[in-house]
C-alpha cells in the first residue's frame, strides 16, 4: 500500500508572552498524538498532535491535524499496525517541529527547538 502525507494544518493555537516576573529558566514540553479513522473516507486517516510548550518567556499550545491518504482502502489490520502508531507520526512530526521553531524565531523570543523523537519508544499518554 502506498501512503502519503496529503496536507496538514494548525487547527488551534494559543501563544502568549510571559511578563518579566513570570519568566522561567527551563522549557517544558508536553506532546500527545491520536489517530483518527473515518469509515466514510476509507482511503485516508488523520493524526492529531497536541503540543503544550512552556518556554522561558512564552506559553504555546498547538493542535495540528495531519491528513494521510492511501491508494487502497485502510483495513482493520492496518489500523493495528505500526504505521499509524509509529511511522505516520514520525513523518508528520518534523513539520510541526519546524513550524514551532519558525514561529518562535519570528516572534522575537528565544527560538524553541523541539527535540527529535523516536516514536518506537514514545510513550503516548493517549494509548
């Protein structure tokens, strides 16, 4: 089966600067993702990322949706396979990572460089 990332987008974002007295010394990252399969669209699925980043001088919450399409109908076997749990998030995450880096860089704060993630070992709180 051939699968590709069709498109993606930010569906919700909340960004705000901290006041001088609220600034922190360390960053904190919370990241979750979830797969969505729709019986109406049998050749596609979505992955939603939920990111919460507390930077040194800002807070950022992002919900992003990544749309994948396949050349064949998605089976129950595929839904339980490693692809939607490991491979698809690994394909999508660099786009989110670059978006956050560019957003924070262009916002005039210390740019946030999200870590690379090994999705084989990633413990998703939604699992």
